[in-house]
C-alpha cells in the first residue's frame, strides 16, 4: 500500500514537544497513538533523533506500510 499523507499541524506538534520534553540524559519516549502512514512519526524522529517512538495503528495494512516507511529509523 502506498499512500501520500500530509500531517496536519506538524510544526505545532513539534513546537509543543520541544517545549515540553525535559532535556535530560534519558532517551525521550514518544507514543503516536494514531500513527497512520507516519507523517508525525517521521517528523518526531527527525526532530528528536535520539528518541524512541512507539507507533500504534489499528489497520494491519497501514501498520505494514508504516513499518516499511520507518525501517531506517
């Protein structure tokens, strides 16, 4: 499945996360509870390269596409 999706409010989400993430020696952990095709997931991983991200989506075909998209992270 190939899909094109433009994440809504990506800049606002990253700005909010940047303000709220405590800068410590611990690795930040984020949860994308409706990961879809990974628009916000990719943005979060690019913005916080040392973070860990748990992606959740109900649709198995979407999860498969997301896994492929995030394989390099």
